[in-house]
C-alpha cells in the first residue's frame, strides 16, 4: 500500500471507528458486531504500526472508547482515582500464546495466571471509603466517568456497607461489570415489542442503557446484576490478584465463582475450551475469558500502554454466525402505524435453532447495512438470543442487484407514509382505515396483560375483514350470529367469549388504561397513572405540568397522553366502554390500619397469597414496599424460596428477616391476616384482591 493510500485509509478507519464507538458507548445502539468492530480496529493498529508517523493522540488505538456525553449530560462527572483502561483482545489461541511469550520476555520472575469469565455488560468503578460505598462511576473516557451511584444502589448484591469484622483498606476502588441476565433481558424486550418500541440489540446494550436512566426506581425494576473483578488498593499488602478477589468476596462484594488459577498457558487454553461450551448454560451473557497475570508485583513491573495493561488480555469467543440469502423483505405495520422492515431468509441453522426471519428495524438501519433482496448476509444471535443481520457479503452480490427503496406508501392501505422527526421510523397516519393498525389495537386490548378477552388473532382478522368490528367498543355489541359466522366457532366458543367479555368489566382501571393502547404507555406507567389520577376524567383533563409531575411520566409520554385525550374518536371510545361497564376509576381503599406506618418492607420469595396482594396488604396497613434492601429497610419479609442475595444483604446490614406469620403478627393490631385462598403467585394485581383485607 502506498503511503498516501495508507494515510487515507487510516483517516477513513478512524472516522468509521469513532462513529461505531459513539453508537456503542453513548447511544447503546451498535450496528455491527463486536467481531466486525475488532476487525476494523485491528486493521487500523496494523496500518499505524507500518506507518507510525500517522499515529495521533486522538486515534482510537491510543484511547479508551468513551460513554460520556460531551454536552448537556444529566450526570455529574468525577475523575477515577486510577485510570480505567480497556483490555487488549484476541480471537486466536495462537495470539494468546504470543501474549504469554511476550510476558515471559518482559519479566524474569515466575508467575501464574488467573482466568475469569468475561461478562458482557458495561463497566463500573466503585469507590469504598472506611467500608462504605462513596461513589459509582461508569468507565467514561478512562480518566473520568458519569456518577451513577443512585442507580447502582438499586442492585441488591452491591453492599452500601462492607461486612464488619474484616480488615480492608481504608480506601479502594473496585472495578467490575453491570450486566442484565437473559431472563430480565427477555422480559424488557418483550415489553418493548408489545409497546412497539425498538428492542435492545443485546443484554449489554440493555444494561448500559438502564444504568444511564434518570429514574432510579425504573432501574430497580430491570433486574440488573453486578460482578466485580479488579481491586485497586496501592497501600495494601496483597501479593496476588486472586487473593484480592477472595478477600473482596469475604467483605460482601459480588465476585464471580468461576475464576481459576492456571500455572501454564496450556491450562489457560483448557479453561477457555471448556467454557466455550459451558457458557451457553449460564443465565447471563458472557463473551470471552480474561487472562491476567496473578502476581501483583509482576503486574506492576509489566506496566501499561496508553490504552491497555500489558499483564492481561481478553480472549473473545467468536459469535456463531451463518451466511444465508435474503429472499424478500416484508414491511409490517404495527398498531401505532410504525412500519418495520423484516428480512425473509433462506432457512439456516444457528445456535441450535432454524432462523428464517430477522428484523431490519428501520430505513436507517437498512441504509447502513446497504442490504438488498438477493444479498447473502451474515446472521448472528444478538446476545445469543435475537437473530440479527450484521453485514452483507458484497462479493456474492448479484450483478443485477437493485438498491433498496423504503416504500413511500403504506404496504397495507397505500396511504403516504410520514417520517417521525424524533425516531428513525416511518408511520402510516391512517389509524382509522389501516387494517393492521385496527387489528393490532384489538389484539392489544384483548391481550392477557390488558383485558384478557378470549379472542385470538385469526378471529380478530375475520371480524375486521367482515366489517363487524372497527373500533374497540364494537366488541361489546357483537351478536351471536356474527360470532358463529367465524371459522371453527361453535356455541362453546361464543359462550367462552361472552364469559371473558363479562369478566373484562371487572378488570381494574390500570389494565383498562393500558388496553387503550396509548402510545408509549406500558403496564407500569398505566398503573401509576391510574393510581395517581384515580379516574379517566382526571387524566383527560390533566395538562402537561400535571402529567409530568408523575414519577413515571416525562414530556414525551405526557404529550402522547395529551394527544390521545384530545382525539374526539378516542373520547367516544372511552364513553362507549364506560357505558359497557368497564372500570375507569380506581377503587378507593381506606387504610385498614396504620400498624406499619413509617415502615419500609422489602419482600422476597413466595407467599400463601399472590405477591401483588402482599404489596397491597402492606400499603393498606400504612407501610411502604421497598424496591431494594438498604439501610432504610425496616424488615425483609422472606417467603419460601427467597432470593439469596437479598437475604445476604439484609444480614450484612443487620435488618430483621421475618416470616409471613411473623409479619402478620406485627400487623395484627389492624386486622386479621388476609385469607390464604390463593396458592399461586400470579402477579396480576387485580384491584378485587383488596377484598382479602
């Protein structure tokens, strides 16, 4: 490569990598895989090695990727006591052995390795002083990070105060990873898809995005976890890295149980090989193994480059991917009118499942990928869960390939599409005449989490096609004759539908509000609105100021509510549903007693009544239900199968742990315990459960 050509390529790579860093660290919306990104960074590193005169201080090879927003950041920023660098990484066993040889050339001291699983989350740095958590910072740019202490305090495994009776450094930093388990990730994305929001690409992005939320009460609901792996205490007398971790564990800090001491690089390879298979059974995301020199004196002698320590390397598991052909692209219209492109693929095996379809998210994503029908594309599982297209194999592109054009008209009703200025999505504005939108609203209204009406997708499609239903209220005026005209519907089907329709009239206001399908209003927000405003009329009359005063409501959500309540047809639907007998008012519940007044009760495990009922019982007796175990917790109410981390944290903080029977005894001055007539733990939260009090 000529010098001029090399310079141009270096500049091009720096610009491309900087954009990918911004998307990855700041926006949490990466558009290429880690493997593809690492390939770009590797190419830049190699070119700079060949042409060192082109190396600059701001090159991505010389600095850590930053998650800091340069302007208008809502978080305060503080300096780390010690730089928080990144790790050199490799996908090759041969390069791993070269790392070992390089370390041996740089030191004549004997050493061993400590191997640890590489959790796929977002970096965190905790500062403890005299055994108390002082501050939690993100990695930031390596020198400074965002203060996310309030959000970190919602993670139950992170102690605010270390275990007593141990000798620990008066001040130290400990680094680790905040991650989101697969179960929590699935639930979060399910809710996002249900509300027609773009799902997170993988658990890592979900964890990073959650950690930067402004409302810590919402962070607490997303199930974040933390693992810590690097203690920095310069004045301590520790000799081994593994020793620092075992001590940190005894102090009450969350340390991975899967680390292993290895005497040789061959033992390291054995550890890596075993976990490349075993990791698929773990309940959380991992993407490699971190190999560290265990002896701290050797670490200190080896030192650091500008960006990475010389005594550690990350071996990254190459994600399983498959090459397949794009057969066609469908454009699906959701209930809000958002048009989502979906690629139909030649079926291909990936991580034990057959992949036939992959979402392309929006027009911008399609343009970035430069994807076309007939292309061969690489598909991998994002976070090993969601199939996603990572890149196009341009060498296999057909000669007659045509550049894609996002449709200008709705694929269902041919209405001209409009672009949402705040999102990368196109919408069909014909909400009253576009069949997928109409059917989507019925499906949402009838769903289990909303009104739970016995009417499936096929039946809804038939009713809409026949013109029997157009607006939600039409469900309550369907005749038996109309229902019997549906394919495979007999008298029993009609009877079941009628029973569920009647039962829907008992569904509490919060779920009815959610069922209306107001844009951006999920279950939690709907329930908060129902509780805060008491009835639908108060919500209709509320202005932006009143709405944004709610904890779960920001300006965008408030505007969506105002827009919905300003639509005359929506008001007609609400009036008709009121007339049909649906609940549009929260049932008031006078306090049963004030026996729990001033107490914060944290619950864990299963009880003889549903968990949601237990929460209502606590509130009915004047108590507050805690979101996490902390120093302000009065009692930890432990049922059967309680969470180990909550029990451990309560023990550390000296918080009384009480059984269900002991809890009822505390509240006995107000009333008898609720009747134990429900043995399930269905968290439906119906208001009619209040009769148990």
